[in-house]
């Protein structure tokens, strides 16, 4: 069995670790003990680091698997959704902003499942990658704005960028889904498989 066929490898283990960090992050952020924001920010930063490492190691060690391609974006979405919902509960983010973000994630996940059912994996666009960077930046800034109020304005600015990039990347994903799945599928041609989805 080749490395590419193994579901259990280090990159995938890091992805699973990121999923397990999600409930821990929520518990830490919503349990108001002294320093909980710093602990939560550290857990979130660790989870983001695993996101970088799993992709890097998968390419470096030639251990890219179909499971990893499907599981990695799911772990990302769980992490960012948990962080944003916690921020709403903490009164740091308006609920309607998070609803826009989550609606986009649910819609894209549904389209990804449809594409995967046809054996098609759509590569992440620059907008999808920019979305993740903007989300991580906004979450960290807004979290740390609780003990450091000076970060509130930069955090809100980053959140506005998140909304714009989220809507743009969602529209781009729908366009590529239509092009790679609907149009090619109706023409009887199979779209090429590609890498990590946004």
C-alpha cells in the first residue's frame, strides 16, 4: 500500500487533533476563569498551526490522501465556526456577521459533498486562502481585544474584511462548481481532481 493510500498518517493525525481542539476551545472561552482569553487564544493559535503543518507535511512527505483532502477543510470550518460563535456569546462579534460566515460555509460544504460524490475535488482559490487568513486574524484580534481594548478597532476592520472576502470566495466557489461539475458533468466529461478545498 502506497503512502497516498494510507488514511492514518501524521498529516491526517494533525487534522484530527485540530478537530479535538474545537470543543476544548469553546469550553475555555466560555468558562470565565482568570486568563481564559489568553488560554483560548493559545489553543486557537495551536489549532491554526496544525492546519499549516498538516498541509506542509502532506506535500513534503508525499502523504496527500483523499481522506485528508476531505477532512482538512471540515476541520477548518469547525474551528472557525466554534471561535466565531464563542465570540458572539462573549459579546465581541455581532450575530448577523457570523450568520453570513456560517451560511457561506454550509453552502460550500454542501457543494463540496455533491462534487465529491462525482469524484471531483475542487482546488482552493486565492480567495479561499485569503478568507482563512482574514478569519484567523480577525478572531485573534477580537479575542485579545477583551484584555487589550486597543485591538478592538483593528479587529472590527479585520472582521469587515472577512465578510467581504467570505462573500467573494463563496461566489467564486459557486462559479467553479458550475463550471467544473455542472457544465462538464452535463457534457459527459469528468472534471480533473484537484487539491485542498477552501
